[in-house]
């Protein structure tokens, strides 16, 4: 059954080999990360259970609206996949040195309006 809004745990990650794979500056969807401006790129990684390739609702490139994550609320692009041990979770891509944080009961939903999507992508 398709769900419009999901409740997840939101954490963060840095684009470094210890938290990613052997090519930490390339996301699962092929996006390139600027390590000095990672936080500004508005990208998230999602747990596999939420990604279409593994039976979830979301695809790489989808824009999602995030609410309940304090200063991180907004619209982000699904660009990466988390380690398979995580479930029902998202990770915000951050520039190294950003103070670690965690938010529980975060709501995410697909961002549907094409004109908004085009405008947001034009500004990335």
C-alpha cells in the first residue's frame, strides 16, 4: 500500500570513506559531492527499505519534503543509500565538521508539484 507521509529517524553523515564506500564523493545516483559545501547541496541518503530498488516507494532523484527536523526542515533530493543495517531512516549529507545531530519522528513526503521541483533543481 502506498503511503503519502512516512515517519523516520533522521541523522547525518559526512562524505568520507569511513562513512561511505571507496568513492565517498560520488553518491549512489551518480551525483558529485563538493566536500566543502556538502551541507548546501540538500541531499539525503535513505535506508534501503524505503528505496524502490529494494521494494520501497522512493527513487533516486526524488525530491522529498522534510518536517520535524528543526533547522534541517525543507526539500531535499534522494541521492544516496544508507548501510543495509538501517531501517526507516534518512541521513542528511553534511560538510565535515558539522556538529552531529539526530531527530526522531521526522515526517517525509514526496514533493509533488512539478513547477516547484523544476525551480528547486534550477537552484541546486
